């Protein structure tokens, strides 16, 4: 089952530019179970589609935190046909 989570960047370190977006995308795409990532500096959101059998929200949040991004998550189930 795939799950869709939107992380809002809320800490001092922000997404400032396309380079920040690409860094976060590469960071999360390297995690097993992550299918899609869309980081957006314009609204400080990071959208992630992942297999929740392999991975959970907390592990993604931990990876973001280790990179310096404090986040708040909103999640929902997604169609497993992706």
C-alpha cells in the first residue's frame, strides 16, 4: 500500500532554491520504498509517495531532520496502482 505524505518545513533551515529542492529530492529518493518526491521552495512543502510496508513517516522525518530540516507531516493513503 502506498502512502502520500506532505511535510511542511517549519524550522530555521528552509528550502531556498532549486538546488535545495534537488538536494532534498536526492536525499529521499535514496531511501528504500520511496517512489516519488516533490520538494517546493515556493511553499516550503515536501511531498513524498512511498510504500508504507517498507518505510514509515517517522523514518522520512528523521532523514529530513538529519539534513537539518525540521518538518511537520500530513499524510493520507494513496492508490497502490502507482
